[in-house]
C-alpha cells in the first residue's frame, strides 16, 4: 500500500511540474494558447491521480473521476487541434461532453454505481481521445515529431482502454478481468502514465517550438510591405536552385520618386503593395529586392515565356489606380530579362538583368530589355509622365 501511495504522489508531482513548465513556456513565447490547454490537461489529470489513490473516500473518487477524466482528454484534444493549426472544438462537441458528464453525476447522486454510472463519462473521455487521434492521423507529410506524437497518443489510448472495465469500478480485494487486483492495476497504469505523459508533453512542445521557429523564419524572409520574398531569401533560393535553366526578371516602377513627392509616402506604399500583388499573381518566386525594385525567378522557362509574362504584368499595372493619384498618371514599370544557366553564377545573372533594366530605363522607360541581345520591346501605351 505504501509503495502504491508513493507512486501516486510521484506521478502527481511529475504531472504538475510538466504543467508548470508548459505555463512558463507560454509566458515566454506570449503565444501558443495550446500550451495553456496542455497545462490544463496535465493539472486535471494530476488531480485525478491524486484523488484516486488509496484511502480517498469512494464518493469523492467517483465524483472527481467523473469530471476530471473527460476534462483531461478534452483539454488534450484542444491542445492537439491548436498545435496542428486547427480551430477549437465546436460548441456542439463541448455540449455533448458536458451532457454525458452531467448524466454520470446525476446517476452517482442517485446511487447508481458501476457500469451504468461510469459509461457516460468514459464515452465523453473517449470522444476527446478520438478527437486527438483523428487530427494527428490527418497530418500530411508527417515529420519525426508527428510520428512520435501519434505513438504517444496511441499509448494514452492503451491506458484509457485498460482502465475502462476496471477503474475505478474495481473495489479493494476484487480481481479484475485482467487477473489483477486494484493495487496491481494502479501500479501498472501509473507506471505507463509516468512514461508516456512526459514523452507526449515533450513532443507537443517540440511541435509548437518547431512551428514557431518556422513562422519566425518565414517572417524573416518576407518583405513587410508586400509579403513577397525579401532580397536575402530570394538570392538564397536562387543560389540553391537545382534546375538546369531558367530566366531572371528585374523590374522597377517608373518615376516612383515622383509619386512619393507628389502624393506622399503612404500613396507610394500603396502603389508598391499593388505592384507586388500583381507580381505574385504571375510568379510565386517574386521578391522585393529594393525600394521600388522587384525580381522574378522563372525556373526551367525560356526568354519568350518571360517576355509574355512581362507583357501581362505591364498590362495589369496599367489598370492599377489610386484615388489620390491623377487619372492621367498611368503607372508603368521597366523590365530587364536575363537567361539563367547552371554554369553561370547567380550574381552574374543579376548583373546582366540589372544592365538590361537600366537599358530599358535609359531608352525611355516602360520597356522590356533583353540580355545579351540588348533588344528593346517598345511599349504600346503612353509612358508615365
């Protein structure tokens, strides 16, 4: 008996310590509400362990198990949902769990014991556990962490299934269908819990931290105004390319300083955002590499394809308007196009496209210049003033 009580206390202390760690991590990150749900699951699970230890009043055990078991698995399901980027459970899901718990509490109050009283709240707990499994199984392109988390949740499922026919309905001195009495079942389940719970917590925290780091990296590689790639990310992506050929396009909004001077920097920012939006429609590898200068990477494409795309961008830009910009002020851009070769350093391609861009601007702007031929594609529309 003493060994069993010590095991209960040890598991309770371990679970509370993990909950405290999750709360600290949440406070440090100032985000990831799934960590609070995880702490809630650990606290409710720890309290259940505490009240189910030998010597606790049976009525208190029954009442607490009825509430805390479904609450533990419900908090766990919310943790998994949020950690995997999904919404919290619907109101109907919560209502069903609540009704099942209330049904068990009413039956306990009426003196109905064993199977009939425990079935509703165990179904509620199973709903939360099934929700955890469902969302974990749905993860596409699972990483090592995802597979580890799935194994941990399956371990929690084993613990849940082991206790269904025996716990807390098996009284002292009775032998369960497993051929073990209650203290033996308790030691088995507590040992499994002490092994699986920390592993699950570590994997969930690792999943959240990995997602946070990826998010920070994504933000660090994006331009804050247009949400396009920034110069560093664009050059890194291009230098790591594994394709045999392609085309690089550099473009620059014509007379952008005049827009800022005439209409203000806020209007200029709106123009940059609008131009970036049009570029993103044509090319996912678009980047803002300077104030009003942009770049597009077209892997495995040809120069004629790039010219056709550039004409489409120019046409889109012609249709962009702003309420504070005069109607007769047409927005235009100049473009420099250079082919890419696996034998040529990307820096050389950038310099070649930059020379073509300046050739287009020096020729009157609103034009497309090609490298190395120097061919200019004239505009069919009036140039910006």
